[in-house]
C-alpha cells in the first residue's frame, strides 16, 4: 500500500511537471484561497485564541453584565455587584476589578497626562505579575483614608524619570494630590496597552450605593479553578446575579452575567462577532478557490480520459486510479500551501501596521503579535488537505467510475458529455454568484470606509490642529470653567498667524457623546424608547470658528453663561427628523444621559448646517442629528481644542502648549495631532475590516473569473473540429464567436441570478460590521455586477 502510494505520488509529480501551466494555475488559485483563510485565522489566533502572557492565562476570563431581556452585554459591572460576585462565587480562585481613567502628573518636569487604571489590590496577584522594582498594592492601600500610592509603568519610569532606581518612595503630584510611587511594572506589561499610572480603587463598603448613582462601573476579571470550564464559571456567576436580582430588584432587575476568555474579553463580544464574519468570508473565498480547482481538474481529467481508460484496461483497479488523481490534487495543495503562507505573511505585516494606527488607550496589548505559530500551521495543513479533498474528490470519482468501453468510445469524439459540460457550467455559475455577492458587500464597506475618511464632515480638516485638555471640577468649578476656556481661546486667537480657535467635547469626526432627547409632552416616556442624538458641548462662536453656517437664529455668544437660561443649537438633520424641516426656534428640548439622570431642558436658539461629530454616519450614511449646548453650561471634564492656522503642525503644537502653560502650568495638553490624522486614527478599526473584506472579495472575484476562463477554454478546445467544419462551410468568425459566447452568457446569467439572491445576505453582514453604512447604494451594486459582466465577456 505504501509503495503504491509513493509510486503514485512520483507519477503524479512527473505528470504535473509536464503540464507547468496547469500546475502553476491550480496551485496559485488554491494558494490565494488558502492564504486568505490562513491570514484570517492568524488574526483570530492573535486576538483571542492565543492565551495572554499571564500566569494561568488559559484560565483567565472577563465578566460582562448582560441584560437578560435583550441579550445585550455591557463592558462594566457595578462595583457593588463585583464585591458580591467575589464573595459569593465558588468556581474561581479570585476576582479582580479595574476602572479606566486618566492621570495628570506634575511636579518634576513638564506636566504630562497618562492613561491610568484604578485597580483592586489583588489584580496583579491574579495575573501573576510582580513589579520590576518596589512592591505591589496591599489591601490597606485601598482602605478609606489611606495615604495615596501609585505604581507606574516601565515606559513612564524610563521616559519621565530616566530609569532612576530612587523613584520608588518618591512623591509625584498626580491629579493635584501628592502620591507615593511604590513600584515600577515590568517592561511591556499592560491590559490593553499604554497604561502609564496604576492606583488602588478605594471604597467604603458601608457607603456604596446601587443603580445610576452607584458611582462607577468596573471591568471584572477572574481566574477559574483548575478543571473548571467557562460554562461552569458562567453558570456560577449567573446564579449569584440571580440572587442579587431578588435582593435588589430596582437596580439589578434583568441583569445577569456572562463570561469570555480574557483574550476574547479584551476585544469584546461585538469585535468577536466581526472577526467571525470576516473569517466566514475568508472561508467563502476558499470555497470559490476549491470550485475553481475542481473545474481545472475536471478539464485535466477529461483531456486525459483516454490515458486513464488504457490504465484500467491494463488492469489498474478503480481505487488505484482514484488514488492517482488525489495524489495530483495533494501535490497542487502542497504548493498552494506554500503560496498561501506567503500571501498570509504579507497580509499580516500590513494588518499589523493598520492595527498600530488604532488609538486604544495609547497602544495595543503586548500579546498582539501577528505571526504564524504552530496553531496557524496546524490549521493550514488541515485546511490544505480538506481543500484538496473537496477540490479533487468529485473529478477523481468520475474518472475512477467511468466505463472503460464508454471512455474509449468517447475518445474518438470531439466533445465531452453534455452532463459534464452542464456540471462544470453550474460550478462556474456558483463561483460567479459568490464572487458578485462578496463584491457587493465589500463594495459597501469600501464605500463606507471612503466616506468616513474622505467625505466632508461639514468643516474642512486641513490646517486644523486638535489637542485635548482635562478640566477637573475641583480646580475649575462653575463660572471658573467658562472663564478659563474663554481666556484660552482669546489668547490663541491673538497668536500670530492663527485664524481661529474653538473648543468642544468632540471635534468633527472624532466621536460625540450620545444623549437621549426629550420633547415637550414626552416626560413620561420610558428611557429605552427615547431617540438618541449626538450631544456636543461647544465654546462660544464655535460654528463660525469652524467655518459652519448658521441657517436660522444665532449661535452661542457672551450671553450664554453658566448662570444664564440653558439654550441649545440643533443641526439641520435634527430639524428634518423631528420638526419636518420647520425652524424650531423657541421650542424646548431636553437631554437625558441615563435612565435616572435629570432632564436638562433647553430653549432652541439656532439651527446650524450639518456637521458630523460622530465616528460613524447616521442611517444609510445620513447626517447624524446633533444638539449643541454651551460648554459653560455643561462643564464636561474633557474637551478638545481646535486651532486653525499658525503654521505647520509642529508650530501649531508649540503655540497651543505654551498658551495653555501660561494660564495653568500644571495642565497638560495631550493627543495633539492634525485633525485629519485624528479622524483617520479613530476610523482605523472600520478601515481594517473593510480593507480585509475587500481583499477577500477581490481574491474571490479573480478566482471565479479564472474558473470561467478554464471552462471556456475547455469548451472551445473540445469544439475545435466543429469550429473548423463551420468555418469551411462559410461561417464568419463573428458567428462562431457568438455561438461560443452563448454558453458563457447562460453561465453568467445563472451566476448573476444566484448572486442577486445571495447579495442581501452579504449586505447584512457588511452592515453589521459598520454603523451608518449606505445600504441603498445602486452605484455600488451596479459596479459589482457590471464588473463581473465586463470581465467575463472580455475573457470570452
């Protein structure tokens, strides 16, 4: 048996070498499909299959709060719930919690703002991490009234303190509070990446409350006991949450718990769904590749049917013939495997560059190293073998089951059986259907990504610098907040070359806070039924300073102070959606930022031209309804300054930093970069998915056209004698071409029809990947279908 297998592999290799065109085409086709699948599996392996580099990483998990009625998961768990989960659970070694924050460090050197994490003292022990120097947190550090302490990251230790060993025990002023540095973490350690300052969560269990006034929510992590799986942990924590529902019906009604492995939990369930959809598209691309290779194998087997029949006539068993054909397919798959690794490696390098551009707390997790490891290699080998079997089994069975007499009799004819031609045509039609559906879905994503990056957000981003500051309510209460912002913007506008300066909670395209809107008579409506809008707090003169037009009424000016009646400006999309285009000047509208939050009633004083402050667009790519309110009447803790003019970005940055420093030497300016760059960074995740799916779709399209070309070339080759006779009888070349194209047209029409049926499913998957995607895009659909038709007839 082994000897015959070696002989068949040797014979298959010699046969394939004599047909280098077939070998190169088939292996390249399969390699492209395998490469797309390898690439996506490697991404999934990096993002959530590979255990994080912590102690017992395979047993670590993250807890989510889950609304039982809708199945929606929430990132944060109420801190009182965390305490109860930790004390009552029975399936884990321990639970720890953290809360994301920021920290402003002053005192030595220039003030700097860092991403910060407030943690329960047991977090580092849970992860198995010890400080590089100094000590970890103790339970006493989290008790009320304890002296403030902090642990800093290796990067902060190196960059700000010059890697001095005496930093431990020294005091740093963090958020205006003298704080003792007690430790420095190992290099590269981080939960998400980029965290610079770590502080203990301090709480007094006797004063904790639940519900909207609970103070804060936390991310919760746990480590399962040895031998306990995720399902058991989830059931255990859900039972505890059920007890809390009975004990606290007002705050915990309908709230349960769900768990995910830590690596998966870091990116969240929505991102996991997105990755699975992308992996599904990659598998469809591989299916198209298998169908194309199967078509090529059918063509090759048909041309060699006389040779096969002679082998069987000389005594070769059908199983030996089957084995010989499968050996050829496995050799094609082996070469395709190498090509697939090359394609996947190139894609991973590009993917890593795109991921690095995503601004998530200053970085990405340390274990996000996009590479090919043993898991990817094992998957690749299995995928290659399965693909070879799928592509070769039907042609091999057909060859091995053919009657010798029938084969020898048909070898004298000029064409193959009608059934074979119909079968190969059907395969090509399926390939074209999958390709056109993939192109439509990817086209929408590409259109959406282009719209997010290139579409005018209502104001020009060129020449504007964005930089953020944090104004705490302790240092800037009430009127002091308004006075500081006004003085800062006035001084910036007085700088040489500066054309304008504005401030807002969100500059265009950077992501706006969402608020629920309430109109007169809606006071009794449930919070869940209220529509949401972008709620943007802006400085006086913001619209004019941004270059936006006021259509009706006026914008905010010196009359709109913290002690003045609350007012609002809405955009044209808001008026169109809720007032049917009629100017709502004088109407009252309220914003609500939580189910138990108070209503903020405001009088509408103006209507502005549309500006998109959100990261995504509205439904079907429309403008998002927006409500503006004066900064002085909202006093948000974080605002972004927009500076237009003043020179190159480096000079603009200097002007902004020095002007802020003259007003408050302890106030750092962070996230300073051109507005166009900032817009691109916050959309990097959407671009990532769209580029990936577009690449898969292009590969699928190329493979489908390759299959169509193979069938067409085979058909023409089989009709060579017929074509010669028709030409001798006086038929013109155009007539002959039309007769050949008719067969292609049938396959094309069937493929386009199937594609039209599959397109809505592809569109649904694309819409799920990108909010605000323009579903009604006839141009995109026409382009996808037209491209398939054009290329098909060009190859015909």
